[in-house]
C-alpha cells in the first residue's frame, strides 16, 4: 500500500506552510504586545486602528431580559449590546507645562516668528500630503459592505454553469486524481496560494462485479434494487448507477428469511413488533425518516435482525417528486477511514480489519420494488392524502437477498488552497466543498459545489491582485471520499487536529448549494444564526423580494461533520436555487474574515439552551438553574466586553484578540463524550427543525420507556448538565480575565 502522507517534518507536497507555523502566531502576539505598549505610553491614549472610524458595527442598548423566562433563540438587540458610556473608561494623559526661563525680548521674538513659520509650513505639507497620498490599499480595515458587493458582483451565473458542465464531463473517470488535478489547476491559475493535494490511503467498500438482487420465494422472481427484473438484457441496458445502489460497509453474503415491516424503525415500532413476532435473523423492511439511519440500524441489530431492505416512501416526498424507480447509495460509516478510527491514515498508522461496520445485510431499494414485494400498487393519493406503503401484519413474505461488495485500499485526495490573512494570518476560515470520488455514486451535486467555490475564489483573487487581503486566512478545501462517510475531511481534520483546534474560527459549507426551489435553506450554529438572518434580510430588501428565511441548527450530513462534532467550530451552510447563494455565502465569509470582532453571538447560545429545555420533558428542571446562570454570564459578556471592542475609539488590539479567542471556542463546551449512533456530539444541533429539545435527551427518554431502568436517561442528563455548567464557567472565566486586566491598568 502506497501511502502518500508523510510525517510532519517531511511533508513537502502535502503540507501547508500556514498550518502549524508557529512563526505566524509568534509574529501576531509580538505585534499585539508592541501595540499594547504603545497604547500604554504617554501620548498614545487616543490611539485608533487605521480607518477604524469607517467600521459599520452595530450598536444597541442592553435590553431588560427576564432571566426566569425562556426567549426565542434570537438576541433581541443584535450581536453587540452596549452599556452607557463610562466617563472614566479612558484615562487622558495630561502633559505638564514647561518651566519658564528668563530671556531677552529679541530672542523671544525670533523664537516666536520661527515657530509661526514652521507651524504654517507644517500645515501646508500635511494638507498636500493628505490630499495626494492614497489610503493604505492593503489594509482590510476599510472593507465595508459596498466593497463586499464590488467583490461579489464579479461572480457570474454563466461562469458557474460553464464550470459545472466542464466538471460533469470528468465525473465518469475511474481515476480520482483527474478531477482533483483539474481543480488544482483552476485554483492555481486564479492566483490562490499554496494549492496542494493532501492524499490518504483509506479503506473503501466498493460495489461488486454484479448488482445486488432480491428474489421472491413465492414466485421465484428476481429483481434488481431499482425494481427491474434480473436479466442479462436489463443489466446491459441499465446505467452503472445500478451497481452503486448499495450500502457501503454493510455485511455481505446471502440471507433467506421472512420480511417484517418495521415502518420507521423507532423504539416504539420495535417494541410493538417484538410483541407480535420473533425477529431473530429476519429481514426488516425499513423506511428512511427523521431519525439517523445509523441509530435505527443499531436498534435493529440489537433486536436480532439479520438484514434490512431500506427505501424511501413516496408519501414522505414532495408531491412533485417521483423517485419510485430511483436507486440510491448510503454509507454506514460514521466518518473517516474505518481502518484508522479516531486517528489519521498516515504512513505507519495501525490498520484495523473492518471490512463491514455492521452484522446486518443492508440493501437500499426503490419504492417500486417494495410495491412488488408487498403485492400492492405504488403509493396512491386519495382526496389529497397519500397512502403509505405497508406490509400487512397477517401476510408472510419470504425473500432471498444477495449482496456483493469488495473492500479495497484506495487513495482519497483533498485539494486545499490558502489566501493568507493580512493582520491575523494564524486565524482560519475554512470554506469546504466536495468533488466526485471515482468509486462512488455518480450523482452531480458535487459539481455545483465545486463550481460555486471556484467562482468565489475567482472573484476574491481579482480583488487581491489590486492590493487587498482579508484580515484572517481563508482556507479553501475540496474534499474527496464524501460519499463513503466524509473520509477526506475527517482524515484531514484528524491529521491537523491540534492546529485546527487552536486556529480555526469558522467553517462555511458549500456541500449542497443548489436545492432546486426558490426558498433559502440555511443551517447555522446558534452563534451564527443572527448573522445569517441579517445577511438574508439585507439582500432580500435590496432585491425587493423577501423569501421566507429558514435558519436552524439541525444535523447536517456533509463534510462539516468533523469540524462540528470533534472541534466545536461554528458552522454555516446555505442552500438556494441559483447563484444568489454565492452572494450570501460570500458575504458571510468576508464578514467573518474581516470584522475586527468576530460576528458571533454569545447570548444566542444561552437562549438556544433555554429553548431546548422547554416542553414536558421529565427530569429537566434540574437543568433550568444552570441554564439561567449561563444566560446571565453571556448577557454580561455580550454587554460589558463587547462595548470596548464595538467602539473604534475604545478598541485595543490585545482586548480584541482575547475577545475573539473566547468567541471562537464557545461551542467546544457542548461536545458530549457519548452520543447514540448517528447523533451529533455537539448538543446545540437538533435532529430536525421541528424539535427544539436536546436530541440526546429525547433519545434517552424514548429508550428508558422500554426499559425498567432509567440509567440511560440519567447519563444523558449528566452530559447536558456538565456541558451547560462548563459553558457558564467558560464565560465567567473570560469576564474575570477582562476585569483583572482593567484593574491592573487602573
């Protein structure tokens, strides 16, 4: 096996000078120290950052918030809350008057005349110098919304479409490197710095030489996953997509057994079915639904099932969508290379033998095949009510399912490029897209993802060539191996974990940017929801039409997974129908990369926690008091510490840096140690937009209803309690640090 990653001291082609370069951090810290010393020296008490007066930061007065009530997860007064000005906040240095010395009249007159001449001459020089000298073009301190628009207006929909068409022509290649090379060449030609391949040799579960099949024992009929009869003619005329209708990392082999309809496979469904039938080594007929697939499969495996036929009920789809004959691929991999769980797949790493990640034989099939299996017409609509597919309990169906897959080590390639920041080069905004992996399902969503990120890079680099740079470094990533369980992003994240934990500010996902409808769908961390809403409201008011804004913190099935659940990085993802997505995503990226104070909202995290404790969940009253204390701490932090950072006249670089360090690490307190399979470790995210409660508490409550013991629920409550308490302590410690600095300076 040829691994293309090398150790840290030998990473010539696949390692960036910007990652784990301690010189950058040392330089930034030295700069802050020098600037602070200047601030403390006499005569520098009125020091301001260059062009700070042009920053258009929001100012709002502190709202009277009732700590006992639970408010919507939106801060009512914007990202910054200010207290009234304190008259003694800034001390003014008063220079003592010079002592008078006796001198004759002529000497005084000569000095007086000379001073007047020099004064007038100085005014003239200063006037013409200010008039003729341009402002500093390399500083992003003057970057405002108008400049954002100047950068983004160069993004053309036709360029995105052209790039999309060019990429689609490559997707049938059996060589993963061909698309990766195309992306690298494009990004390099646009001027992006240090564009590189980062390769990992990983264990992939690939389709076998022939499609899987399902045979009805009663009639002997054999069907492919799309519902077409098994035959040489059908196999020859079917697209290669038929091969890719499989569950990666499923068990393989054959199983002949009775089919039992478990509906959506939740705890109540299984409890009901186990009372009626013996489920040991049977085949479950399972619908995809709200609960994570890995979680439902874990319940079926624990119950004793031997196989699963997985399908999408047409009644769960929009009325205009018809996927009756469509096949699909799923991955049973929770993330990363299965042979190196929790550590990167670099040369010398120990490899575990994990060809399958479950004992179940899992096969995705079309709704049309399920209709034939249960001897029923496809889901019908009567009086605008859809009748779901369902196998009658009093009827028996026996099938023989056959699954053929092959496990091989293959190279997965990430393409990573850097736009180095001007003032804070050791702080990164990650912008992630994905590209097609040659061995995966031949969908085309990846091409729109790659086309949009390339268009944004093009627009950005046009401005860079004119002398501008962002304050913070922007890292552009095109991930490989996404379809197999976000393998490329997981391995890169594990490889550079220590650096990313310390330096990454935010992750912006372009995983599935085009949804095919006119509504904007946004997923964001609680700390970023208000920024997303502000951007959308501004853009829609400018266009004269405001589609419904849908911003929520729900689980995302994309490459943001590792950064959310293992690093606690604030994340945002937009999905829209056209290139307007590029503007919204671009504005958010630019604002995070350039605002002196990160546009994150600490108070909204506390409000989200309180919202998650609403409802009739049992045993949650013990969490209300810690949640109230967290809200109190975030209110103080939002008002007291955002004030000097929000006002350019009071802004001190060392305080801004300390404040940003606190803001970027806010979500790390909410990473729990243990979560059910498929559930996020970051408890700020919910299963869907309809449920606001903590997901792990909902699951634990459902779990304990079927058991005599409530141990699982108590463990989940303890995890949530510790997270809330850790967050409160974190903000309290931040307040104490700022207070001690003020006391020391006074």
